[in-house]
C-alpha cells in the first residue's frame, strides 16, 4: 500500500501530470482570465491562456495566483521564491495520512485532546436525528452546571467544516430549557460543537472588534524535533465574526523570531499597512506574549503522533493564549510569496 501511494505521489509531481491536469481543468485558466483580463480577445486571449497554462506546467503556478501575485511583473528570482499551493499540497500529502487527518478534522476530537489549552468549556451537540432535545439540554446543563446567565454567547461550529464555514454566534440562557434547545437544533442537520465565546484581549480586538482575530502558527514535526514556520496574524473585516480570508479577512506576516507584524494582504495581493476599517496600524506591531505562543504550539505538535504538519490557530485573552482549533491541512495563501528557502529546508529535514 505504501508503495502504491509513493508511486501516486511521484506521478503527481511529474510535468506530464501537470499538463494533463491543466488540460482536464482548463476551465480554471479561462475563469481566471475572465475574472482578471476580461478585455483580452482573440489571439491575445489565446496567447495569455498559453502563458498561464505554461506557468502551471513549468512552475506549478495556479491560474488565479498568476494574476493575483502579478506573475508577469515578477523577476525570475521573485518567481522562484514563490511556493505554489500545488507544490505545498504534494508536500503535505506525504506527511499527514488520511485516517489521522480525518480524526483531527473532527473538532470535538481535537477539543478533547487539547482541552487544557482551550481555556473555555465546550460540548458536542448531536443533530435532531441523533438525539432528543431533552438529552441535549441535559448535556448542556451538566457542562455548565452551577452557572446562571440570562443570555450567554456561544460559538456554534460544524463538526467537520473548515475555513470558518458555517460558524455563527448563538445566545442561550443557562440553565437552558428544552424549548430553547429545540429551537437551537433547528439550525443544524448534523453534529456541531458548541463553545464558549472567546473574550479576546483588547490589544488584538482593536484591529477589528467584530471578529476574534487569531494568530496562525504552522508546525512541522519530525520525531521529537518541531520546527515553526509561516506565522501570521489573521484579521476580520466588515461585520464578519470570523477572520478567515474566505470571509474577506486579511493576513499579516509575523517575524518568527521577534513577533513583529508586517503589513497585511488580502487574497488579491492588495497591501494594507493599516486595517481598512479601523485604521489601526499593522506594520511594526509587536505581538504580545510571543514566546508563550511559540512554546504552546511546540507542546501541542508533540501530542499528534501521526500528523507531522499542522496549523494552529491561537487567540489572545487577558490570561494568555488559547487554542481556537487545529488544521491538519493548512494552506499558505498570501504568505507563500517568500517561502522558498524555508520550504526547501522543510523538505530536507
């Protein structure tokens, strides 16, 4: 089985496979051109399509990245310094095998494993097809036994979703009633995890008070050696509660050694030295308790015996850093522009 998997990964890395992929998914090329160069027509459009496809075959550049990161305006050295998500995906596939990835993708499993680092209570709520409202009500009241609150805020997360999909805030009285739980369970068709709302520190809330603004720190573990790479600050925009780029969020790289934040970028590679809504400056901001954050992710990485590459989302509270969640399939969007040297180091560890 391992031999078959090794052959499959080797085939996926060949130029012939890339060419076949771009032929099969040529609509990605045409869609990217339509979104970014709609005015191009006729032979000029065909020539552009060829250049976009060639960049994928030769250098693994995905069609949308070709435009978002300004491929044609880059020097050869700048293009080489860029690591595509396609390359990174092949690297991840070698490190995290699927049974364990599925286990960590389940938010309840990871909560149980890392409860001491969450800094908040949580419980899993089965769907209405799996349990009665009374049983769920009893479970909630047991977890929050002794508390009395007329309107306590909770975060509801689908058990298996990622990228902030399906996440919302719900207010519930504690102790809760069966009627309230019945109303709550109408909103989800499969199991969810219900967590206490994180009360983030004002020092990070100032950038965007509507969202919990998190720090993503990636770890690569080989044996007992854990290397941290690509840390960045994730900040929401507008009225969004979550900070993911899928919901309009922006990312700012963090210097690994010092914890100093750089300018933020969105998925279209637009630069923001300040937050576009609050106008709080990113550039030069010192991330608080930075050594503590790095220590926590190293400790946690060693808990996952069968997963080598993980992305940790941390939130800062007045009592220190807490885990938001772990991602067993972390991406490198935006931070990938100057990742080549670190990427080559990771591959050769």
